[in-house]
C-alpha cells in the first residue's frame, strides 16, 4: 500500500485514535452495572483510551467509572489496580471504545472536581508501563 493510499484510508476511517494501542496486555476492567462486577477483557489500551470487549452497549458520551486490574500482579501489589473515568466514543461488533477522562493535576492536588481516588494521567502512564513489563513488551 502506498503512503498516499494509507493516508486516504486514515482520513476516511471511523477510527479516530490519536496514539498507538498496546494489544494483548494482561489487564481486565470491572464496572458496576447493578450486578456483581465481573472482569471484562480489554482488546487494546493506551493513555488516551481503550476498547472493552463486552456485550453491553452505552450511548455515546456516557461516562463510566472503571477499575483496571493487572491480571499478572499479585494481590499484595499496591499498583495492581486503578480507577479511571471513561467516556464512550464508539461501539463495535464485539465491544465499546472509551476515551479516558483524566483529571488535571497541579502539584499534589487534583483539579476539575474528580474524586481523589481517580487515576490522573501520570498514574495511568505508570500503570500502562507496569502492564507492558508484565507482558514482556516495551
């Protein structure tokens, strides 16, 4: 495929990802939908967002709080899980694409009215680095 063809495909694609996704990482997501939370596979993830494999569907722009958990980490690992707010951006045949809604940080204080236990961008970046280490990728 020529660079021009690649550029045209990306221009007219519905896929609006802004950064490279990391596939097949040892991570699952939990969210509460009224029933007992169960782990859901994450097909791909990066600092901007993720694609959750699920039969559930939400309206675009729906905000959901999710707990991301490293499956290769021990229960005693303090960096085993983080909570993030995510916004629905697209639905596919096998799941839903989310954009992370991360609070801005000023010094040691979080801004924007996010709860204190929500991960900020720096925390998410560290979490993703640990995921890549768990998977043996860089």
